[in-house]
């Protein structure tokens, strides 16, 4: 991993405790306050699952597709009494402690795995699915939400995201690290406990690659960072501005792909999460939580959403990357979802039912409540 501008203080680099689950997977504890007893061990009779995902090259689209059939067996919407992400109290779960703040562990049903050969067949159309997929749990409370986390917990989450981005970026063959959260059964979540995921890919995902190419072209033509230019435009225009806090701005993009989509962007040029100072990382997460609370206020029931950090690759084109969080809900109105149907899925031609300026105004109103 390349050097970073302002890496958070020493305690932010590394977990507070590290252990192994019964099948050999790593579990990491990140505590709000140092010193918690994390000596409990996993007593379950687990055996390591056989999983050999592969990458196949889609020649028509010029992108890699992950083939991981073992994920068909993953846990699907269990009742709260059987949630594997709750702490181990009356029964053993993925987290052996009786309570926890933030934990990160290797996914039991990963799309990508480490410890396999990097080289694939000579024709270049198939490769081993190397990499890593981790789960990050934001709270031991099954009913908590990311939007409801306090500043102390968001600080702990930021420590975990910084640490995992740095460590996963050092793995052989890894080219990109994506930290994200899915919420809501409408999105396709299989576990309702508040959690996110961290993927370490052996390639730069197609959408990210296209974003980097567009940014590189813009910089070659103008000498300027594309995202810095967009932030300046949104601040000057104001019609799509949702909120501005310290060195961060939240706005609905000029041409969003989703009915309610917000980008949360540092106003200074920052490449990735580890490049944020610790306080700045917390401020960014707090602004994200505010936007998510606004999403919930738009509708009678909690909004499904996807939120993630679009950051620089491990090595390639880092100089044109500008960190931002992308947060969106596919809900376009109460009881109505935006589906990626024929035009979007077949042709990639996106249509949006909500005027971006209207979406921004609606979000500003509920954000002020």
C-alpha cells in the first residue's frame, strides 16, 4: 500500500484483539475503550468449508465475473434467536465473546479466498478467485442501525476501516479494497444484524475502473481533479447540496442513477480512507449517518440502502482518485422501488423518476428536522 497523507494515531492501526474461529478463520475485535477481555474461544464443532471461487472474463463487456457456487449455502434470513452475528450468550455464534463493540471476521461463505495460486490458465479467460471477503459488525445489538451509532462507536468503526484497507491492500494479488453496507431485504441482505462487508479484489471492479479512466481523462485535459471540480460546482450551485460539515460536503449528483442518491466527499483532495485523519474519518461517518437518518424520514418505514466508500486502488491510478462515500436507496416513493429492468440491465441506459434538485430539497427538509 502506498504512503498516506494523515494516517490516524497508533491505536487506529491494528485491532485490540485477534483470535481464530473454530474453522481457522480470523476474527478481530475493535473496542471503544481498550482493555476488554477477549479471551473467549470458539467452541463450535466447525470445519473449514471447501470453496474455490474463480474469475471468468466477460469478453463482451471486458470485465471479470466472480463464480462462487458455494455461496448458495450461506445463511438466509434466520430469526433473531439464530442470528450468527449476535454475541455468544445463550448459544455459540460467529463472535465467541458475550458482548462486543466492533468486530471483523472472514466471511464463512466468501466470494474470494486467499491462499490459492495466483496464476490461471494461459488463455487468460479464467483465474482463481483470490482475495478476501470480511464481515464488519457495527454493534452487538441486533436492532441497532448504522445511522444510530454514536460518535464513540463511529470512531471505532473508522479505526477498523482504516486498518482493514491498509492490511488487505498488502495481500498478494489484491488490487482494490471496497468497504460497504447493504441494509434491507429489498436490497437482498441475508442477515438483518447491523453489519457491512469489506472485499479485497484481485482486479479493479468495472465501475471503479471506468470512474478512474474518466477522472484520468479529465485531469489530462484540464490539469484538475474531476471530483474537486464537481465539489466546487455543487457548492457554487447549491441546488443539489444536502449538507456541508467542516471539510465534507454531501450532495445529490447532477445525474444520479438512483431516486435518492447522495455523495459525501472531502472538500480537500483525499485518496482513500487511511488518508483521512482520525477526526476527519469520524466526521465523514457522522455525515453519512445523518444522510441515512434522512432517508428513513422520507418514508413511513426504514429505507433500504447501499452505502460504500469509493477509494483509490492499491497502486493503479491513485493520483486521480478522490475518496467519496456513495449512499443511495432504490425506494422512489412509499411502497415503490426503482428496479434495474430492461433499459438499465440490458443496455445500461439509466432513467430516474425523481428530479435530482427535488430529491436534494426533500433531503434538506428532513435533515433539518
